[in-house]
């Protein structure tokens, strides 16, 4: 399903633009690329990266490993092992680092349901009405984001992977039995890396009798940024759009949950044509991304992105806070800064572009939105709320945390007003 030439650690030196990458960045790719999965493609290289601005270009940083993604000690040790060609010690040390990089942030393992005493390892029943399905054939991406929170899906270690097995019958039986599930999210990886006939097989399962309670099918994807011609001129374009069309005609809602990191991803003719093709099928496109230092930590970037999305017929959906995984120290921003970026972007676009919720943390309890800062009874606080909760009673209940200018995640915050616990911990 890849319509562009792919580059990985093995062949990136054959990129036509290689001479634009400074020597120290080449070394960093060789070293850091041993820990974080690295893959990009000719579309990203030719159409999205501004090579005059490398290494600070946001899409270059989104696509290529950077030295600062490892600690100086980790970097120095891997460098030594690479140059000594000590493969065994290198493999051991890389897996040691990976196991410390929190492969399953937000306690995702606890959302894995069970049927007849067997864990359904390719599913997360995350919220009452929403189940995530990780199709075995869709645990890949067209290119890899350097900040990927699902990096463990591509690390080659089965121990860290979510994925259905060859037999999806137990998953379907679980969904049939759980009538409270109204939304199925096909996720990965990127489910649109699957061959359309396999994708059709997954989608059609939820159009069958007995699945009438499933009202929406969502597909999480970054294909509009990394592989847009798959919807227009690619060899399977017709099959994909007609699958979307057929799904919509059954009366179910089909939502493409598009991951856009930066407005440049919306600027190409290929991306615009791909969005138009999807919309012509009747599918809706909702957009989401994390706010990341070095890539999109600027309100003007978010305002431009939301504005452009609305003009193209997409619905801005979420701005996420970087999760506690991977090279978090390189990308993370204080919650106070995330909120400032959100507030300034939100206030500079018109009402129809103000549909995104953010900044939101996907925690083990649910998605928590930082609504803002305030001073109440002499105490500076963050006002917050759940927009999604494992416990369906949590959403839309406001609560307060003591203000902390440096905190980057919920677990670093304390309840306001001298309380010992947050209301959802009681
Ligand atoms: S598209 Fe999503 S799953 Fe794929 S590499 Fe990027 S963040 Fe990870």
C-alpha cells in the first residue's frame, strides 16, 4: 500500500537530499536510529521537508532521529558499541534502554479485555462506548514519527506489541456481546497500510447483523500526511474510496481520525486532493496531534493548521499533551505552556475552527483537558475536566489542581485546596 519510496536506517544514505544533512546529524541518525524505529519516504522528503532549514525543520525533526533524543550517556555508549561493531552488547543495551522508555504509557495494558478467560491482546476497551482494535496486518506506518507514542509497535519486540491474532472471531464475539460499544476505532500503527481487501474484511465485520449497536467506525491514520496519493492516483485508490463510500451508505458513521502535526502537511496538492477524495465518499475527517517542542510548539502553527483544516472540510478534534514515552524529554512542554499555546491559537481563529479539545492528557483514568489557570480563595490553580473517562461518570466534572509551572503530566500535579486526592482517586 506504499505509493512512495521508503527510506530506513539501511538505505537513507541514498536519499537524493542526503547532502543537506550535516555530518553530526548523520551520526545521530546512525546512533539514535538503533533505539527508535526510523522510516521516512520520498513524499515526505520531496514535498514536506524544507532542506534549507535542516536540522531545525519541523518535518525533519518529525521524521529523523536527533541526537538529543537520547541522554548523553546513552548516546556515548551506543556510539562506542556501534563503532566497535559489538552486535550482541548493542542489542542488549538497546533493549535495556527501550524497556525504560515506557512502551505502554497511560497504563494501556489495563484496558485489554478478556473473553472466556483469554486476554484479547489486540483490543483496548478504553471507554464504555469505544473499543480500539489493533488489526494484525495494520501494525505498521507509511513513515514513523520520531515522537511516536506507539513506537513499541515497530520495535520488533512482540513483548511490547498490541495486535490481534490471525483469528479475529473472539474480538468480534466480544464486540457483539458488549452492546454498549457504539464506536470501533481501527488503530495501529496505521490500519490504512493494510491491503484494501484486508481492510474491507475488518470493516465489513462491523456492518453485519448483530453489530447494529456499532454506530461509528473510526480509522486512525497519518496517511494524509505520509501517503496521500493512496486516495487519488495510487493503485488501490478506487478500492479504498469505494469501501468508504459503501460503509457510509450502510448508514454508519465513518470517521477518518487524521493525524496532522504541522500545517505544511496540508499545503500540498496531493494532501488537498486526498482530503477531497475522502470527503466525496461521505466519510468525515477529524484531526488530531500532540503539541511537541521543536515541531509545533507555537500558537501560530496551530491556528494555521486548524484554519486550513476547516477550509478543506476537516474537523479539528484534539490537541494532545506529549505522553510519558519514548524521547519525551526532548519533546515535552510544561502543561502551562501547552495551555498557553492552545489558548492563543483558539482565540485567534473563528468559531467554526474552535472544535478541538485541548490540551488533553490521555491518562489511565481517561482524557483530561487543562481548561486554564485561575486564582480561587488565594490559591493559583489549574482548572481541569475529563473529556473521556474509563468511568463514564467522570467526563464534564470540573476539578482543580494546584498550579505548578513546571509540571508536564497529571502525575506531577497535586489536588488544590489541601485535598489529599483528586475526586477520581477516591
Ligand atoms: S503515525 Fe502514529 S502510530 Fe504511526 S509512527 Fe506516527 S505517531 Fe506512531
